[in-house]
C-alpha cells in the first residue's frame, strides 16, 4: 500500500440555468471514477461540487418564470442533483454558490486582494438597456459583425468569421432582452490587477507539486501549458473586471453599494465554500487543507473552455488572498455525438434526464465514456453503433457472463460453497495486473485501464472455453473438477469487479452482495475467497443495449426541443445575409477557383481556429491555412477529399505559423462552417466557372 494521501477533488460547477446533458456527464463521470479509485486505494479523498447560481442569465430566467432567483436555483439544484445521482456520481457534498460560506469567502478574498494592492477602480463605458434599466453583458448585445457584416452576432465575437471585438464595435447593436437600442453609459468597475500577477503565473503554470508520497505532479497538462503561454508570453494578460452593476443576482461588494461580484469571481470560490460546508458537517479542519504550505492535494477537473479561469485567474486569486494554489488542473475535451457537435435539432443534445427516463442503464454510459477517456485534452466521440457493440461485447459478453456461467453450478451443485483454488495460474495472472491498472487510473488513462481489464476478461473466457463447465457438469465423477473450475471463475469475477469498480459502482455493490463480502477495495485484487466461503444466489447484473434504446433516446431529445422551441432552434434555414454588390462575369473570372485534393490536414499548434492543409492542385502542391478548425475537430478525416480553392490569391503570412498559398472555400452561417464538395470524377486543378 502506498502512503495515504489527503485529496480534495472538484468538477466544474454546472450553471443553474439549464439542464444537465451528456457533455456535463463526461466530466463528472471522469472525476467520479478518479475519486472512487482513490477511495478504494485507501486514500482520504473528498469530492465536492455545487451549482453555479449567480449572474444576469439566472436573474432574467427567474423573472421570466415569475419566481425569485432563490426559488429558481433551489429547484434547479434539486434537478441537477437527481440527474447526477442517477449516474451514480458520488459527491461528498453538492452545494450552491449562493450560500453564506461563499458570501463570506468572496468578501474575505476580495478584501485580501485589496489589502495586497491587487484591486483597481476604473470608470468604463458600457452598453446600457434604457428600457430594462440594466447594463448589458456581452452575450446580451447583438448586432452586425464589424468585420464580415453577418447579422445577429453576439457582443463578444462573431460566430461566422470568428473575429472577437467589444460590444461597442457592433454595427446597429440591439439589446437581446428588450430589442431596444442600447446607449453608452459610464460606470465604475473594480478590476483584479492580473497583469501584475504575470510573473507568479508564469512560474505556477509551468511548475509542479510534490505529493505527500514523493511523486511529482505538473500543475497543467502540456497542451494547457502551451495555451496559457500564448497569453502569458505576449503579455496579453489584461486586468480582470470582477464587478457588475445592479440589478444583478450575486453578492454585493463590501463598501460599494449597487456593485456586485461578477459570477466568475465567486464561482471557483464556491469550491472552497462547498468544502467548508462539508468540513463543518463532519468536524474536519478546513484550514489544514487551504492554508499556504498545506500538504493536502487539490485537483480541479474542468472542460477545456474554462482553462483561462482555472489556470490563471484562480491560482492568482488564491495566491494574493494568501491561500494555497491547486495541486493540478485537469482539463478534458468536448463530447461530440456521431462525429458532430451535439445538436438539438438532430436529437443528439442528450440530457441526463431523457437518458434516465428512457431506462437506459447509466453504467453503460459510464463504461463507454471511460473506454474513450485519457489524460489529454482531446474531444471524444459518442458513436451510437460503437456504444451498442462495445457495451454488449465487453460488459455483457466478456464480463457479466463469467459470473452467470459459474454461479449456477456453485449454487445448485455445491450449496453456494467455494473450494480452495490453490495456486491458480489464471488468478495469479489477474492479481499481477493490479499495479499497472492502478497506474492507468491514477494518470486518468481510463481507456488503457479498460483495455487491460478486458484483455484479462478474454483470458478468463478462454479458460472457460478450454474447461467447459457445462460439459463437466454432465459427466460422472467430474464434480471436484467442476467445483474447482467454477470456484476459480467466481474468484476471477471478483478480481475483475475490483478493477471495474471505479467505473461500475452499482455493479460493485451488487457483486459484494452476490459474493457475500464487504465493499470492494483495491486490496481485494490480491485475495482469494477462502475455502467453504458461501456466496449468494446470482441475480442478473446487466441487460444488453438494444438499438431501440438509442432510437427512443434520440426521439425523446427531439421532442424535448419541440416542447420548448427557441428561435435559434426553430429556424431550419441559414440566417439571411444581405447580397453583395452586383458582379459582372469578368469580376467573377478574376477569382480563379480550382478543385484541389487534400493530401494532409492537421491542427496548428498554438491556434484553436486554424487547420494546416497540404493540397494537390494538379500542377503543384500548396500549403494553405484555413480558419475552420471549430467545424472539423478531426482534421485527419479530411485527407483524400476534394475542396475548392481560390488559387490566385497572393500568398499571405499567417502570424507565426507560415505562408498560406491560397484560400479554401466554405459555406458559413448559423455559426457553422461547411467545406464545399465536388461530384466524383472531378480532378485536381480543374477550374470552376
Ligand atoms: Zn464576422
């Protein structure tokens, strides 16, 4: 056994203005598996989370429903908790950021930052809705993109051309709440002087922690560190506006009436508040965990989209408020469904509730996602055909069947009693894998852990086929042999269940009941069930997934949106973009469009937008950068297809990435991008016109 560690783990806080969907579940399942693993290893591990409750969207949603924000967030929290419980997410505390603990911590941290000279007060101009009498957050202002002139773009960035800007740059802006034309109004805002924290953050982001057991843990994953360097190296670290004006649902800033903490200030502090609430409940010393120099560990599991907040703002906040920093931040990628972004209209924006109500087994999804998760920041795809075949072949075919095949004979022929399995080579092989599987879990390489476990299950099934207990049962004088084989299989099932327990917590409990033993711990993997140990009658552990389960699930999610359509979901057509000026044929022919074949396509290190193509134009090959990465998360899949290229643009230097020798055309709208296609038979180099 390794040195016992003290570990605090969090998942990102779900926002209290929306349902829990499978995207959330990826993260909470990833975290839960890790926590369950640590607990099984005998470490003192706590897992806390909370609803993120503050901000304008919650305030407006409550208004719309005619209830107070407090009532709304209480109701939503219950729904969220029921959804997470349904997927067996085992929080030690699931709290709310609208709590007295969080209010006290937020004020205290703010005052410490102020005392440490890290708060500035500045007057800024902001768009104000004169009908609703409130300052408009960026996402509540819409208008025409100043760059590409697409209509109805949000105040912070254009979903068509990808440009970021400030809401005051929008052409013909309007309030997304009332439709009124916003006016510019001055207001005093409070800023956290993040720019002054750059030296500390450069050190922290590239640094690591030494754990109580002597191992080293990098604060960030390599990909996350690279991303942070983009901001830190070019001194792109702007001071952070942490205040909002009334009306706002949140905590008022001390000595600043009418000013509230921005939701993103008090959200991560919510981790502390949730943990403090737990400490008070179970009589544990909070300061032991959060004071500078604490030898406890703290890990935040998050999505890649909120790295900026967790890898920069949060460590800086803690540092300059005299608290310990996180041990590490673990980011994961996004979930796609059948290779595409989750889509409400396709029914693939799947909520936890429809999954549970559709009587789909949550452990199917836990297993499937675990089988795809690793320690990298990669998107992962839920492919429903793969889901059905993997769950049925691995969980039913390879794992559960082992118990089903052996338990009947043990019950009927041997009164449930096991024999001594002696030095079973099969069981020795299974036990010997404990350390390497544990290391995979520890490193969040769940896909590898499950691959190893299923290879062991294969070995067990080969043993079944070689020894054929069903035939031994028919032969006279083979009882001892049958007893031995089946006892080995029950022991093998026990060890496999230990290895799978972090992923399949309900089956782990059922297995302990079936085997008539206390809850499974990791150490069980080294033990044999003793001679004459009596097991209970086997109850079926899991059913197969059928295609109908999946079809019904997608249908239910389609109906979900029909029940509550929003304008964006209801519109099947592209948004109208005004036509460009009239062009002559000669104008058109100035643009030399050619068919090209994609020879290679890859992501560009240091850019989230660009893909790097090598294309064949028939007469030559060219390197072209294209800003379509968001629409094509798996660029290698584009290799071999035809695209349409503007071939006579002058080569253009793309910042630090290199020269781009042309442009790849795509259709855009509704915030999405689509490459053009050519009918089969067209050859590279053919001209379009
Ligand atoms: Zn634009």
